[in-house]
């Protein structure tokens, strides 16, 4: 019998200051986390091995507040001030005058790391799980292995989803309602038999896998007290203020949309099972052939409904559009109908399934299913020389299941909330070698991947959308090395060159315009060149202490940070002619990380000092069009220079 208990605690300050009209109100990207893990092991003389693992963790933080890089023309044109929303329309972060494509100015704005919101976002999650592993020999050359697990994940969050200090659109903050809550339960079972045959020249394995997962989420979205006034500002340039400062109240017959709220529930039950085998045969001295097969079956049932709704002005606006305006409400001019409809019935807060309005772009509940099956297979041939040097060639046909987009907008206009499974054919040629008595390791791999129905997750500034692109490709070369000049010093290095792209013929005229718009462009956050160089030095101090020094430099070339490369076209004629999106390209960067530590020579205790992004390089991960602010662009900054201390101990 053996037992082990481990635990960890981590705390990190926020690195984005959140402000409103009163000044600083907090910081975003804070983290407060702890975890504990216990293990129990048993082994007997008959070869039976049992391992039980239990873990629990909690994370509390506040994520995430984006930084606005480019102001809306409504702000620079003074429209918000004319509408009584202040000159900046709820933005109180430092302003830098810059052109739309001045990356230097973008870095200056990001470096200040100040975001405007009317409250600091919050996140809290906890999860726990248990795992059992059982291994038992059924003969001198074969074992049976079982692995089973159960895991529960719970999360709650609140966010100011308009990303300004105005009270416009809040998620998880309605009085008396629960915050955004997500619960995921997952059960997995795996049984396999593996062993050797023909004197060890054949390594074989067969097995089966089953998983069952349930998702239950409630998301409460609410329109704020300044929503109608803000919509009046949006209409001001085109109407000259003809419909006043509260157009939604006007067209609904006197109903203020403030407080319009919906608690949307999303559920999904999914089951997956597979049968698999993986076998390696040494057909001649040094020459090995590997063949693997896996049959996978996926089934998912998911849906969206509403557990609570305060409809506000939305039904009255719909009736007005349908020709039955409330008493005292003027008819809506035809040119304003789309704007008035979508803002009065903002999809995340609006009531679903309004009678007689199925043809309008309004939330529709759904209950649907998805199922798919696929045969996954791989083949590899390798040859090992005496040096030892190994060369190989492999092919794999892979698969990632499709599913259901659990979003209130997924079935608008009769749309299908499902997305297709992704498949990939991957080819690889490689070389692995060790030289000079293992003092030098060198690995080289060339690869090419062809994706079918490539799955894309796009953040539009207001929602996450999932869709498929018919074709995507990735081609590249990777080189990595490890140098060991002596027993104390290890130097590692690696460089990867990859072209990850949507080919120019990635879609047809039958595909959605947002899909066609991707053709001929690189994938998001996929730099062509990435290089890493690191060194680690260790040594002893006397008979009881040891120390280490570690440094790493990481370089990457330019990369795209938006899903769409240009303004999404509205007609086929616009394809290839729409303007580039501002601040889409993140310039190449170099990051330096350092770590040093001292501790007991037997690792009973240790203390480490570290710094990441030592030069305080300013980069962004995702850039998007800011919610409801035409022409504005915002980004989520990546971690700035951070430093800290780590304590380790064993008892």
C-alpha cells in the first residue's frame, strides 16, 4: 500500500485596471486558486495493481476586460455627447490618437492596460473528480487494464458585456436571479488488453472506450438603464434625433426596455463509444510497421429554452412591425425596422418564440440531436539504425466530432444550430537521432495536414459562433534539439515553420459569405515562424543543497488575431473588396522568461524566484469589433511582465 497527498495554492494580481466615471474600481485577470490531490496505491505479488485518485480545486478570479484600441466614429464625432451619454460614451481609459492600422499606437494603448466597465467581471469555478486504474496480468505476456473516472465541473460568472462604463448589457447580474451557471458531469470507462507476441517482435493492444457527459447552463442577460438612450445615440446620425432620446420607448408605446431580461437554459447530453486497436510489428531488425484503427460513435442531444423572461418593449415593437402598434406609438419607418427590431429584441435578453414572428430574426428555442461515426486509422513505418538514428513516415486519418451550438442566436431565422464533424488527413516524415553518447539529440519532422469541414469558433464581440470551413491546410517543418555539454548544463532549442491557411478555393459560392471571406488567408493566431531557445544549469552546494538557473527566449513572427481578415461582406459582389479590419495583425514578438531556485538536494523543499515576459512585451491574443460601437475595435491583452515566488515542499 502507498498513499500520497499533494496540494498547491496560487495567487496572481490582475493586470488590467478597470475604470468608470469615478475612477478605478478594480482589476481584471486576477487569480486565486487552490487544489488538492490524493492518491492511494496497492500492489500484490500476483501482479495486481490498483490506483485510486481523487482531486478537488477552486478558482476565483475576474476575467476578462478588453481594451479598446480604436474609437468608434460615434465617439470621435461627438454623437455620444449630443445624446447625453458624455463625450466618450462610457469610455474613460487613456486616449491615444492613432490611425486604424498603427500597431505602434495599439501597443501603447494596450501597454496602459486600462478598460472601462460599469463593474468588474467575476468568475468562480470548482471541480472535483475520482479516477480508478486497475491493471492485472492475464498471462506472462499480456495485461488487462481498466481506467474509469467521474468528474464534476461547476462555474458561475458575471460580466459587463458591452465593455463600457455605460449600463447597457449585463450578463448574470439581474437582481434575484442566479448568475451565469454551468454544470458539467462526465463519466468515462476504458478497458483494454495489451501485450507482446512472437518473442516481443509484436506489441499489440485492443480495447473499448465509453463516455457520458451532461451539460446544464443557465445564462441570464439583462438590458441596462441606459440602453434606450444609447440606441437613440446610434440613430442620431441618420435621423437627426427625430425620434428623441428614447426611440424604443416611443415605438413600443411607452415601455422602457431597461430591465428586459431572459434566463436562457442550455442543455446537452452526449454519449461516445469506440473500439480500437494499435499494433507495432518488427518485420526485420530495426524495421517496424505500426497500424492503428479506431471506430468512434458520437451522439448528442441538446437544446435551448427559457426558464424566465421579462420581455420589456420587445413584444410591443414586434406588434408595431406587424402592423398593430400600441396606442400612441408611431409606425416604424421601413429603413429603421432592422435596427429597432434587433435592439428592442436583443437576442440574448429577448423573449423567445414570440407568436406570429417566426420569420423575424428573433431567438427561437430548439431541441435537436447530432450523431456521427467515423473510422480513424493510422499507419507508420520506421527504421532504426545502430547509431541510434530513427527515420519514419506516417499517415493518419483523424476526426473531431461535430455538435450543437448552445447559443440563443443559433436557431434565429430557422437556422440549424448544428455544426459538422471535422476530419483531417495528416502526413509526416521524420528523423530522430542521438549523437556523441547522447550529448546531442536532434529531431526533424516535415508535415502536411488537410482538413475537411474545419471547425471555426468566432467571437463577434457579442457572441461565440461555430461554423465549418470546407477546406483548411497546414504545411510545415519542425526542428528541435537538446545539447548536454556536461551533466550540469542542458541547452534546448527548436524552430517551427508552418503555413496554416485557408486555401484560395476553401469554399464555394454556395457557402456563407463569412466562410468565403476566409479563403486565401492564414488561420487565426498561427504565426509562420516560432523559435525557442532555453538553457538550464544545475549544481550542488555542499552536501545538502542544490540550485538551478533557467532561461528561455521565445520568438514568433506576425500573426492574425481576428477570425475574419476583413469586414464581413454583405453581398457576393463585396467579396475581396471589403476593407481590412483594423489591428488584425499582431506584430512579431520576443519573450524572455527567467527562473532561479535553491533547495534541498533530495527535493524535500525548494524556493524559486521567476519572471515571465521580462522585457514587458505588449501583445494581444484576440482582436474583435467592440459590441454595439460601430467602427470600434477592442482586444484582450496577453500577460505583461510578471514576477513571483514559488515554494515547494514534501513531508
